[in-house]
């Protein structure tokens, strides 16, 4: 059971598990400080409002004290709780109401979650849930869904299932297609973990319908992503490509999400032996300048595609970019995985360079206990020691016309160039919940 802990206990647990890199430690301290401030503001809000409402309807939006607003914004800025504070649009211009504070709190919990600080994220979301009667009704369901996702990532599947059931119940009570879709996506992912692909596919299909009717574009993207992953696992790569392209189109306006989906499409193209489309997709993803979580696996995939196509110039470039990350242990798992991909790419051309990346990857896997990546690196190391070069050639698989259309679109997306597509002033960011 994934039991919420007091913020300081959660901080200590996450600190013990995560790499001791200054950026991670700074983020954890910032989230802990924010969590304590939020607890104080929430306690005052509860005292000023009296007993919570019994009905699930929207609560009146509670204004924040001006001093609290300034403290919140200063804390978010100084600790870079939403990433690099110099990037426009990340820190809200105002946090005037409890509803705005709640939305900001979920974003900070998401930042902690993405860094692997699951206990801190769970603690912060649990505190927000305790005062969720102060939030708009649909926002309450979003808090529950986010808690469920954190629990799932912590392998607390039963806790996640119960939370998703609460989201589904609230979605029915409010007649909210968005919340019903969020619950269905959660049920689908859990079914996928248990190997029940038919049940997972039905959940994702229903989620896509509900999200489309509700106009919840970001949720629809997740539903398409789920359908893509199911189709790929079934070997139906044409359908997987189509669902992935839909998910990419749903992400337009959010460069990080666009990059994520382009990288997924590129990997599908690589898996069916269409290396030209794969390299195009990886290139288009990197043009969005994603953060390390997406950039590292994308660089690894791009390196393998470049090696297969004999593009030594690109392979050298991607190798330099991956190597540049190697001192940043905030992303140790992604770095180790990217080094494995890079070593595989180099193994067909430069065994010594490939062996260097295997050695670097093994240092990370030994330190952090990444057993699966460690096994693959050691296996590759043994092959390299024997002097064998790995073939990068793979015969293309048959792809139906609808899949071929996506592969052509993927190539055109790279040829068009990302910056040239931007309207003057840049694309507006899409709201992601």
C-alpha cells in the first residue's frame, strides 16, 4: 500500500533513493518547502471556511492572502520548481485564488514525480486532496487521477486502482467525460501491466471516445498513446502508427509532448525497418529541444538510425550530445539506456568507441542498481570483447497503406523543419492536466 507520508518523511525517503546530484537535492528541498507552505495555507483556508461542503458541486473560489501569493511565487521562482525560471510562461503571472494555487500545486507535484520523487509527489497531492472541497469539481478528479498515476509508478497497483475507481465515480456524478476518460486510461494501463491486452484496448477505446466528446485534447492524446502501445505489442504496426500520429496531432502546441510522440513514432518506424522515416522522426523530435527525459532516449534511437543509414557525421554528433549528459546523474537511468543504444550503434563501426560507452554505462548501472540495462550492457560487452560486429541491417516489415501514409508524413515533418512551422511569437502552450 502506497501510504501518504508527512512531507519531511517523504523527503527523507526520496533523498535516500535518488541520485545525490545537486539539482535533484535542490528540487527536493524546494518541493518540501513548498509542501510545508501549502499545508499552512490550506489549514488557514479550512479554518476560514468552516466545515467542507457535502455536495460534489463547485465551491466558491477562495481568494488567497496577498502575502501568501507573493511567498508562493517567490518560492517557485527561487527553487525553479517549474523548471528553468527564465523560460517564459512557466510561472503563473498571478496565484490569486485557492483554485489557482491547487493547479500550481499539481504542476509542482508533477515535477517531483518526473524527477522520481514519488513519495514527495504523493504527500503533496494527498494534502491537496484533503482540502479538495475548496477546488472546482473537475479539478478534484484531476488530483485523484494524478495521485493514482503516482501510486502506479510506485508499483502500488491496488492503491492506484482504488483511486481510479474514485475518479470514475466522480466522473459519473458530474457527467464529466474528461474524468471518465482519465479513469479509463488508468484502468487500461493497469490491465496492460497485468498482460490483459484485450481489456486494456477496450478501456483506451472508450477513453478516446469520452475525451473526444468532452474536447479534452490532452486526455485524448493519452488515450491514443495507449491504443498505439497495445497495437504495437500485438504486432499491428500500421494501426500503432496511425494512433501515434493522432496522438502527435493532439499534442500540437506543446513542444515537449510533440517531441515525445515523434520519438515514439520514430521508434515504431525503426522497428518495422523503415530507418529513413525513423531518422526523420528522431530529428524532428530533437528539433523541439525537449528536456533530458525525452532527449536522451531520442538521441539513442537517432544514433542507431544514423548508424544503419551509414550517416557517420550524425552518429558522431549524437555521440557527443549523449556523452555531454554523462556527468548529470539526475537522469542516470536515461543516460545508461542511451549509452547502451549508442554502444549498439557504434558496435557496427568502431568497437573501441562502443566498448567505452559500455564501460561508462556499467559504472551507472552498478551504482544505481539498474539490473536490466546492466545485463544488456554486459551482454554487448562480451560480444565486443570477442571482436564481433553487430549488423544494423533489418529487412523492412510490411506496413498497410494507412501506416505508409504516416511514415511519409513523418519524413515531411522533419523536412518542413520545426522553427519554420512556428507562427510569429511562437505557438501557444496547451493546457496539460
